[in-house]
């Protein structure tokens, strides 16, 4: 008897694969509170589209500037209890700062799944 995977299970597997591939096939460092400001560079992906070069600037006052493909959006880092989130013009979502093993990474995931991004400090 063959059994079809559930949609939720398939979506979870796709998300895991997407995050794993975005991380460059390397394990990610552990999560920590956001303590780093400055310019970050990485990739953003909208839905089923291709990856695009993505820049994120985090300022000491908690303001954010994101730019990709000639588009710039301004926002803020938002603290909701133990969770760190971001808010841009029409988007909000989770912001996970990961640091360890000499590596720093920020993962941004829009609440409704329309896009996600991964960035590392621009050296």
C-alpha cells in the first residue's frame, strides 16, 4: 500500500531544503539576540523565483534598510518578547541572528512566506 505524503509534511521538507541550500550547504551557528549593526550581504528569494543579490543595513537605532534589484525598503527591528522581528513597508516577519564558530548570519522570513533572505556581514 502506497501512502502519499501530507501537504504539511511536503511543505516542511521544502522549507528545510530551502534553508539548507540558502545556507550554502553548511550548518548554521546557534541563534542569539541581534547585537550586530552594519552592512550585510546575501540573497533574497521571492516564492518560486530565482535568488537575487540582497543588502541589509542595520543601524544602531534599530532602523533597517534593505535593497535588491533596484528596490529599497526601510524598516525597523521589532522586539516581541523573546522574538526578534522586522517590519518593512508592507512586510513583517522573523529575524534570526545566528552567531558561533566564527560565523554570523541573519535569516529573514516574511510572515506569509512570500520571501526569505539570508545575509552575512559585508567585509
